[in-house]
């Protein structure tokens, strides 16, 4: 396929700038020359009008056409005849008058100069209808020369100006794209293991600067995402390795000493390890869906009913009482299963750290539903309130990895579900214990 335009942005911009300027300057020049010529023509018509009125006035006063040339002070440049536009061109003049008047007959007179190509003509019939007077006025020669000079200048000046404008556009775009070239070269050198590199930011303060800043922000996001993904993969591998190692050890011991072990108890332990891996795999799958923003079916969900149903179906935790305070009938739009998962994760987290009581409160404020889960445990240090929503994070690091403290994904999943529902999950201030607050927009 034949390309009509050059590939280079510099040349394309220069070409369009030159063509556009040539078009605009050409139209302006055409208007300017025509305006000058129209001015000359209007002046000549005005003088011709004065002349035709003077000749007509003489004829109306009884002066014969042959005597008009003697009486008219304005000189020549008119025709008097009995017929409209009859220039008396046939025959020889009977009597030559003083000046340039020539008499072709008693009712036909032409005073030169008349009939030249650079004249403007104005005609008028006398009131009695007997004579037709046609006056001619030559265009101002100085004005004609001015118009001709302007035409010559513009014929050469418009193309030259268009070329200059195209050249200026070429150099301006070249200077701007020099920074783009630096950005492209730097981005081209970025690799998966070297996302810490940043593109140079020019100090021009224009769109190129905004592009460089945006590119650096994108590289920073990619760097964080890759680092997060690497940590996520390492933590997931570590979490899966523990139950796998336990399961393998039990199977190897059973095979090595089949007559010494309690097979039933060993199978029960193996089922616990498999269950733990199954729960972890389900959590990882859910997180991957949330990260990919895969849509889930939405419907109106009454949070008060959701909380009541969850508490009613929840198995009691040893020594911990779950209280409910539903102050509002809040209806949100979302996925009921995922919202129930958020509530379950928050209550599970609160029960693990509570001393004796967990309180669930539901209110509405400012067009949002506010679901609060609070426990009377040790609370969350102020410096760790953002970190608790990271994946595989457990603040009590001194406990064994294989206990029932969870994998550290509960709050991370809850925060991601809140985000996909247009809400937020945060650790609110509390005088005692931890207070987690879920805000969702009301339907």
C-alpha cells in the first residue's frame, strides 16, 4: 500500500503546518488584493457618477451635446447619444472640438478618453428620455501599480512564509521529540528484573513532561506489582509447603511402619492438611479473580439480614461471645456470597484475638452503610494498621506457622472485596481492642 504521508512525525507536522499556512495566507492575500482593487473601482465609480450628473445637468439646462465639451470643466470621459450604449463608432467626426471631444452628429458626442479597458462606466438617461449619458473614469494608475506590486510580493511571499512556518514547525517538533526519544530509549531498556529504572523528566512543563511523569508512575506501579507478585508467590509456596511436608511425612511413616501407627488418626491428620491446602487454594483463586477485576453477579443485599443469618449459623467460639447491634436497615448492591465472606473473615479475625466479646454494629451515614466489627483483644498498633491488609501478614510472628491462626489472607481478601464493591475497609481508632470498619455505598 502506497503511503501518501511521510512516516516521520516531524515531517508530517511540518507538511501540515506549511499547507495550512499556505492556505490561510493565500486566502488572506486574495482578500487583500481584491479589497484594494474594489477600493479603486469604488473611487472610479464615484467620480464617474459625478461626471454623468454634471453632463446630464448641462443637457437638462438646454446645452446641446456638441456644446457640452466647451461647458464642462471636468474634461473628457463621456458619451452622449440618443440610444443607450451607442458609441457612435460609425462615420467620421463632423467637427473636432477643443480638447478630446469628437462630434459624430448633433446628437452623438464622445469625449476621450472613453472606452478603455481600465475604466469604470456609469450610465444615466436624461429625464426627458432624449439622451443617454455614459460617463467613464479611469482607475487610479498609482493604485493599479500598488495592486500589481502587492500581487507580486504576495505571489512570492506566501510560499516563502509557508516554507518558513513549516521549517519552524519541523525544528519545534524535533526539539520536543528529542525528549520523547530519551524516554523511548530508557523504556526500551527496562526489563522485568530492572523495573527500578525511571525515564528522564524534561523541565519544559509541557505535555512531554506529563508523559514522562506518567511513564515513571506506571513503572513504579509495575515495580510494586512485580514485587508484590514475587512476595505473593513466595508466601503462597511457603504456606503450601508446610501442609504438603506434613502430609508427606505422615504417609512415609505409615508406609515405613504400617503396624505401629494408628491409621485412623493418621488419616484424620492427613484430611486436616488437605483441608488446609484446599482452603488456601480457594483463597488464592479468589484473590486472583479480585486482582483481575473479574465481575461477579450483583443484586440488592440487605446487610442486616446478612449479619443476622451469619451470626445465627456461626458456631460458638470458646469463651467468646458475639453481640449484634443493628441500628440501620442498610441495603447495598453487590455479591451476597462475597459480602458474607467479608463478614466471616472480619469476625474470624476478631474471635482469634478477642478476650471475651466481639461486637458487630451496622449503621448508615452519608449515603454509606457502616459495618463495624470490634473485639476486646490487644488491638492493632497504629504503625501496623495499613500492613494488616497485606497478604500473608500476621502480626503475631512468634507463633508457629502450622497453628490455626490462619494464613494471613483473611483481611487482604476482605479489603479486595470491599474495593471491588466501591467501598473501603480500614482499621478505625478504638480505646480498647481492634475496630475494623467496612464502608459500602447504599443502593
